[in-house]
C-alpha cells in the first residue's frame, strides 16, 4: 500500500449538506477500494485564484490515505466524474 495525499475543491455555491455529502462520497470511495484514511482536513471556503467552471469560490478538503495504485486510480476517476468537484490533485508521498 502506498501513501497518498489528495486535495479537492468542491463548489461553494451548493448547500453545506451537499458539500458534506461530496466529501463523504470521496471518503467512501477510498474505503470501498480497501484503502484507509489516516487524516482528513476541511479547510473551508476560499476564493479561487481564477474562475473554474464560472465558480469564484471553492470549498477545500485535504486527506491523506493509504491505498493501492488501483484504488488511487479509481479515486481520481470518481473525482473527475463528479460535477461538483471543481479540481482534484493526488500526490504520492515519499516513503520514510
């Protein structure tokens, strides 16, 4: 299992319960694929540097996970398909 860090930005124009549902869905994808979430941070709403899909603000989340390469690929695919996720980035963390 590899260690990854994922940051994703959710549309801030949605209701807070829908924003929470999108973040829970991302967590669910990790656990369904056999991965574990070691840390999850909700960074809150921030102004975007430039408009993304006509959105000016976004709700930021960061999570550190341990998962297989296949689980990471599935997580990236699901984040790309979700229309409420404006951007996502998954980085493999170095082994210590």
